[in-house]
C-alpha cells in the first residue's frame, strides 16, 4: 500500500542537496524576487520560526485591516468610489446608473490630509497574503509539519469575525471588490488574487531552472494543495493547471532550456499535487462521474485534441473525469520511462502513477472496471 504522506517525503522528494543548503538557497532566491522585510512578511516568518503564536500574528496583522475596512480607508475609499460613480454618469441611463451605483445624495466630502498617509484595506491585504505566500515558498514541500503550521495560520485568519461594513457604506463602495461580499475573513478576501500574482512567477527558462527557484515553486504549489485539502481555500484549479501542463502538453524548447528540462519541472510540480491532493482530486472524479463508458486515449502519443479539452467538451464543465484521471496515470507511467528526463522527474512520475492506482483501489468507481 502506498502511503501518500510518505510519498511526499521520500523517493523523488529526496532533496538534491543538503537540506540546510537547499533551504538557504530558496530563501536567497525568494529574497531576490519579493520584498522580504515588510512588516507582514517578517511577522509571518517569525511565526514560522516559532517566535510568535498564530493569535499574535492574526491580531497584529488583522487589526489594521479591520480598522481600514470599517472606516472605508478612513473615508478615502468612500470618496474615491463616489468620484468613479460620477465619472460613469454619462455612460448609463438614469435607471441603470441608479441600479449600479445608487443615489449619491449630497455627496461624500473629501477626507482631510493625504491619501498616502492612511492605511488601505486592499494594500494591507496584498501585503498580508504576500507574506503568507512568501512563507509558503520558503517552507519545503517535504516539511509537512511546517507547511501545516502555515495552513493553521490561514485557518486562524479565516476564523476571525468579519468586520462590519462602514456605517455610511454606499452602493458605489459595495462595487469595490474589497467591500462587495462583506465577508473579509470568512472568505479570505484577496488571497486568491495574491496567489494568482505568485503564479506569474513560475520558474524562468532564462534562469536555467535553478535548483532553488524550482524548489520554491514546488513549495508554494504544495502549500496551495494543502490549503485545498484542508478546505481553507480552494486552489484545485491550480492542480488542474499543473497536471494539464505536465501531462497533456508537450513543452517547446528554447535557447535557455531544453524540452526535457521544462517538462521535468512540470512533472515534479504535478507529482507534488498528486502526492498531497490526489485523494481530493479523486473525490471530485467520483462526485462528477456520470457513469458514461470511459474514453481510452493513447498516453504514449499524446493527441493534440484531447476529448476533455475545452474545445472538445463544449458545454461540459467537468475538469475531473474518470477518463482524464486514467489518462493522467498512464501518462505518468509513460514519462517515468522517458530516457531524456532526469532521474528525479522519472521517479516523481513513477511515484505519482503508483499513488493514483492506490487511490483508485481505496474507493473504486461504481459501474467502472
């Protein structure tokens, strides 16, 4: 029986370097990419080092956000949204404008002082979640306890009561994405956009896929997978992206990296998702299974137009199907024997395929052989 926790810590997970050296390399690499000395990042890293409790971190970082949120950035966001509403006046009929923006009444006075001298709820949230994701990049995906500590911090933020809306919240203010839902912490507002920004920083070909850069990428993917499994925040689409890139597409070469180098990184990323969130993915397959006979696709040839591609499936919005899952598993097996790939990538593919088979045996699909 394959232990998915063991798979996440052994075999292909073996670090290519001494763990301390690798960790220091990752920290140095992330310091070149992100601001590591802002208050949120330093506070969260102190928590990861065991110097602060989750309660202390949440209180320190969330209190200023609540203050800015409940005051509409001390009146500035209220005034700014009113100005935007006025600028939109000629673009809509009176009826539509009133429905979208609401009555402006006597208007909102411009706050005194300078805007930049006041906290912004959005700016504080960007900094907060940026610090969390930076810690995710710095914490090895092999370190289950360390990454789960960061997941627990996100749980603590999510458990915090949502602050009240500003007393004079206008319809125009509620059009702003920070105030739209009124559920600042219970939905972990801005974590999704912050993560999407981090996913723009995938390993760069021009950097030759350095060990530290690839490692930090695997780390943040693992963190997203753990948040999904823990039902703190759903990043399962990111898992789809990882498996699609590794198993459904052939990468192109470049002057900086070969096809095999690029594919090797993608395989390891996809394998991380399977090792951590494979059972969650399979649950989605089981949930969405419509009982149709599986479609067999040759995993060795990789057709250009797969039956579950957006183009092929039309209105079918299911990302996880039995046919796709089995193709992924078969494709991992094919790639585990590709001679041009690194031993690390081949072993990652082999482990992922074995774990997927184990997951299927644990909870077979009814009506499928």
